[in-house]
C-alpha cells in the first residue's frame, strides 16, 4: 500500500538533527505556550501533481531514542491534523485565539513520550492537495494506497535506514501505526505492505498497530448498532425487532450507497432516526453537546446523519484556528483547490462501497506474522459499537487458534476502572474497551486513552490494580 512510501520519505524529512536548520521546522504556532520540544510540518511530494501534508511532534525529551507513532483518522476523508492532533492526542488544543496544552498529549509524560506523526490523507483532505481535480473522483482504498507508493526510491530509504550522517538519530526508529474509525481499512493494509516489503529487505521496524473503534467487518460492525441502541434505551422493543429482522443497518447502508433504498428499509430507518433523535450524538450517546468535527465523520458510516445533523456547539475552534492566515504560514501550509480548510473533505469523491471490503482477515495475517495488534473501543460509541469489534476480535483469535492469555477483566487508570480487556496468544492480539469514551476516545477520555496507549507501546497487559 502506498502509505509505506510516505513513511519512508517522512522518516527523512523529520529525522532532523536539532543543530541543523530545516525548512519544515515550526518556529512557533500563533498563540502557542512555551514548549521544550520541536515541531515540523509541511509537504511530502507524491508526484508532480500531488502532495500530502504532515504534522510531526517530537517527544518532549530525548526524542532520538523514542519510537515514531503514525496517527491516521478515518472518514474516509477526515483530517488527522484537525481531529487527531488538535482535538485528540496532540500537544495543543485551540481555545479562542490561543492554544492550550493538552495535559494528556501522547508526546509527553514521564514514561509515555513518543514522536507523533499526523498525516492528512488521502490527497484532497485538509491541506493535502492535487492540482488536477480528477484526482478527487472515484477515490478508493486502493487508490489511497497507490498515492503513497509512487515516491519509493532506494536512495530515499537509505538515508533513513542505512545511516545518513544527516539524520543518524532516527536510523533505527521503532514504528507504531495507530488510528480510528475508517483507519481500520487504511492501517491493516499499510502494515501488510510493510510486512511484505520486509520479507525482501528489512526496511521497517514495525512494532505494532492499534485500531480504535475500527471498521473491520461491515456486517458485524454495523449490525451491532441495533443492540446498542436498544440496550441503551435509544429505541423501543418494537423498533429493535424491525431493526434486526425487517432491515438491519448493513443492508440499509448497502442500499443507500447503491441509490436503491427499499421501502421497508426507508420505513425502518425513519423510525430509528425518530426514536434516537438528531439531538443525540451517535458518536457519544452520553454527551449533551457535540464537537462538529465528530459529526463530520458520520457522512460515510452514518449516511443518514448528513441531512439531519445539527451542530449544537457554538463554534468549531479547530476549524477557526486552522483557517487563520498566520496559522497557515506557521504550518507552511497552503490552500490549493479549496477556499477553506475543513475537518472532513468536501471535494473528495470516495468509493463508498469500499466499506463492505473486510479487513479483519488482514489483521489476522498480521498477528500470524508476529505484529502485535490492539483493537480498542470507546464504550459510548454507537456508530461502531464495542460488541461488534469484540466479536470480530474473538473470531480472528479463534481462527488463528490463539489461547486466551488475559481473561476478560477490568483495567485501571487514575484509581478508577478504565475499561475491560482480553488478550490472546501471549498478548500479541488484544481487545480493550475505554469506559466512558466516545468514537474519538482520546478526546473524551484522555487519561484512560493515554494509559491504554502506554501499555500497548510497552507490550504490557493493562493494569489490573491501581
């Protein structure tokens, strides 16, 4: 998959000796508090017509010895910069005209510091651009991958891996790939390509992948929504019966993206939408208010939300911040082909039926190849409910013949139950819930998400005591 090549290029672009000037180094973001780490952002060229935007944050201390974590948001077509970096686990969050520190940023903490890379992908998302508008038509998983594959060059990679004197500190960097939602398609395919490349030459130090509320198996993931709605009191008994027998959610989505919604599915979904209410954030059913960027991601896996969504927030501070000219200058970013930076792309024409392509089988192949995999779920997310993800994980573990090494139990963070977890095959394959978390777990439960992240990167079971 294409993204592997981009990681190669970025390994060079960002492996910067702090004593040397670098064109992508951010001097200071507008409104930013003082920090002791370096930031970089800019473009990686795919070809003469396409370029991808990245934002890289070094670990607070001793970054050369810390792993690199690539974070990808889903959608597809939603920004890892606006969602991941500025709303979830990055170092700052916009507040009015200034930035405030995120106390649970994944690049800080006594033992959790990591180098964090956020990539706006595919081309057409955020500040990533193409000069040919046809690039945005009929984009699919394969095309998204191919857009990254083009830049692979032996000399480029050698600068990163074999030992360039310019960037020695990142020569043997361990790599983790993490993300959420539709990144359940992106990440397994990217990791699979890296494993295949490594069979010919050891190019990637891939140490694991983590998938949050991911789309892994279309029917199982989407159809678990009915039980979630019913068990949380969002729909009645009679509607639950219709939603599981007359027309389930995977059938409705499949019909919707084929422009052929049947009369029975139309009736069922109208009733479901009436009972669940447009004033309930499906990405976190406990919230009274929502972040508009969260709603934006619903356009793919929750198509009916496009027309009925309501932004109950006063403003989206991330959108406001990233559309400031002084911020764009500081980020070395440009608006090409669009007038405004958006959380989720309005110009990308993604092949929506790709959601039906399963990726859980790829996850299984990665586990079999010795790559640790964590699947985690915010337990307040009704879009990709935990029950579906847990079922898929158990199915994969069973197919691989993995024994349960950590029985289903609670785990702790901050002297409170952080969620539940289960691990298989000497902990190489694990599932965890984050109690009280939404679809964007690091946003809604930052401390618990950080504990989960820390344990995964250290290869340790989640704490069973506090």
